[in-house]
């Protein structure tokens, strides 16, 4: 993660930390025999004071299963004693945001782990075993055939990639427990004009999962600011559901992650909403433009690699 100061049109500077790694504090330690070549670098997230900012914000974007990385980022922040005052999310980031804001600090990492382990399809739990088996097959093949025929690609990353593709295919066919399931009958057999006719999956299971793992009374009590973005289907306008202006429930989180045509739109107060990522996949602008202005440290977790 790189530190990048971002100046709003007015007010204090917001410093955004972007990228795929967290900044860590490192200390160099020389071995007792004084050999410089044996110097080790020790990294730790523990034992650091809260950064001197009025507000610490955690910004979680959309990215599907890549959102599991966000749970690890929050775990590192919690280990360092950095607890956000504001979480803002879109799509899968909205779900992670709810799991963070809807639980006390000591329970957040466990709740994130429960969610991600719960939605993991059972066959994918054996991915490591399958990958090792593939590598053993590849190693045997390399021992039999010449190494110059390109079979080296079958070892390591290729084997893991094949396992990942198989796991993704199973999720496509079977859904994810506690999250979504294939719609039956299929959408083209549903009555025209119904929500069921507009999506391939039924996300009703997600509502029960959120109600089990998230304390929405805690979110609405406001010890931590909470914001999730969605798109109004009728107008195409991007909106934020914020606990300073709305009474947050599972439907607001589900609306932020209702990506068509996979998931149906979610109805809230007579209006239908789709995934906020259709307009903006990152909630940074909402934090920048919100009033009153505060000196804010923002951790923005990017799930997609930048251009190389």
C-alpha cells in the first residue's frame, strides 16, 4: 500500500492508502555474532498507537470472492490496534462492512471468518489437497518425459489454477451455502415482469446469514459510521445508505451486492436497487465529499490489479 495525500476541494487533507498490501512497521535486528549478512527483518502489526487522525475510514470495494482478502486486511488492522471509525463498502465490500460495523471489536475477525468459511462450497475446502495431488502427477510426468516439451507449466501455478477453475465452476452450478442458490425454475420459466425472471440465482439465504452474523441494532446505534452504495434501478442514480440518515437493515446490504443478472434487484421502500458497482466500485468519493470535513486516514482496499 502506498501513501497518497488527496486534497478535497476544501477542508483538511485526507490521506488514502491504496494497493494490495498493508503498510507494516519493520525493525532490523543484527544477530549476536555481528554478521551483517545474517541480519533479519522482522515485521509486526502489533503494539502501535492509533494514528493521530480525527477519523479512520476503511473503504471496501466490490470484487466478489476477492472480498475474502478484505477480511485479512481488517484482521491486520485489528492486530495493530487500528479500529476504523467509519466503514464504507460496495457489493461484497458492503457485506464485509456490515460484519465489521455490526459486531464489537473483539468479535469482528471471528464473524468475518465465520462468513467466509460458511459460504465456501465444501468441495473447495479440499483445494489444497487437490492442488498437491495435481503437482504430484505433474512431477511424475516430468520424471518420465523430457523436460523440454513444456510440461514444466503443469507444475505449481497451473495445477492450482485448474483447481480454482473447478471450484468456480462448482459455485456457478451449485451456488454458495448461506449466500445464493440457483433459481428453480430457471428465470426464463418464471412469470414475465417478476424479480424471479431477472436473475439466475436466489439470494434469500444471504438475508438469513446477515441476520445471524450482524447486529443491525448496533449499526443503527452509531458507534461506527456505516455506508453502503447501490444503484436505483428506476432512475439509474447512485445512492448511499448511511446510518446517519437511514435505519440500516439486511436489505440495504443486499441491495449493494445485487449484481445483475446473477442476483435480483432488492426492494427498499417501494424502490428497487442493484449493485453499486454498476456506477462506482469504490466508496472513496462519498468519504471525500461528506460533511463535516475531518482529518481522515482512509484505508482503501483495491481488489483488482492496476495496469502494468
